[in-house]
């Protein structure tokens, strides 16, 4: 993580997750909203379960890749936590990053269990996601001791998105399927992703031009950049939501009535029985 590439990796993962979630929730919400125009198979319980299984498997794989990259990169600790010969801890900042990936992998495992078995309540996946976000924020909160002023500031700004994502995920435990909460989580996740990239450019500029890490004006500029990142995240979510909604409504309107009628009543009832689970 102590490099430009180390920040762009989690940044890219969070950015892709936010965009994917936006498209997924927009599609499900638009299909349910326009169910009077046609089939709701895209928002059916079976379809959602398959998508959740695929998504959880991918998150688990990417979290594992993140842990491996942190541990076995050029200067990684390679699973050594303590050097008994030199009597000191081995690169605890990398171990903290590994722990961050670990909690997201645990959330993915719980989600897989929920959507492949009946062993746990469905809302547990949102609770585990909230815990993963809170753990990420908790680790970064105590990750900044002894660093330069601007270094601390850019990470503190990141915490607003991290803890915000955790809070929204926790609210979804009790309000599952609420499109406002879902899109807010998407916005904060995209903000996390773009801000990880920004941290990489500020602390480890690939151009070689270093930022003044103790200048107050630089802090003011970076704070303004955070607001710009939030604006971009909201625009991305808004544009994707409107685009998906318009496409779904347009396609359902063009679907021939005879094609809609081909669905057997029993099949149609089964798919529409529980669209939000």
C-alpha cells in the first residue's frame, strides 16, 4: 500500500464495485417499477440469487488477490508478523491492509453461504458488509501516527466515505431494497475508489513532482478536490440510474404482448412472489 500502485489497486476495486452495484440496483429497481409493462424476471428472486452468488465469488477472489499482493509483493512481509531475531514487528501497515481485505473476504463468504443455503438470515450479508466497512475505517483511523500533515488529512477525508458506507450498509439491514440507501452506498463506494487514486497521486506522484505535505493551502485545495470527487461520484450514479431506467422502460414497452403472454402463469407467479429478498 505504501506506493502509487498500492493505492490504485484498492481504488480500482472500490470504483468497479460502486459502478457494478449502481447498475445492478438500478436494473432491479427499474424492472420492479415497470413490472406492469412486462415480465419481472430480471428482478425475480432466482435471478437476484444467481447474481449475488456470482458477485460474492468475484469479491472473494479479488480480496484474496489483494491479500496475496500485499504479503508477497517485492518488500512484503511474506506472512511474517514478528521478527524474533531483531525483536520487532514486521511491516504492520501492510498487515493492516491485509486485514482490510480479509474482512471483505469474510463478507463475501457469508454472502455465499446465505445465497447458496438456507443456513442464515438474508440480512446478514448487509451486516457483514457494514462490519467490513467499519473495520476498514477503524484500521485507517489508527494508521496515521507520525505522518506528515497532508498525509494524515487525505486519509482522514477517506474515512468519511468509509464510515458513511458502513453506516448505510447497516441501515440496509433493516431497510433492504431501499433504492435511496443502495444508491447512496454506491456513491460512497465510488468516492472511496476515486479518492484512493487521489491519495496515490498526492503521496506517490508518478510524475515525480512532490506535493508540499506541510502547506495549509495545499490542504485547502485537497479538501476542495474531495468535494469534486463527491460530485463526480453522484453524477456517475445519477447518470447510470437514469440510463438503466430509460433503457429498461424502453425495452419493456417494445416487447410484443404475445411474447409477454408466453410466460406460464405458474412460472410468472413464482418469479414475482418475492422480488426483493
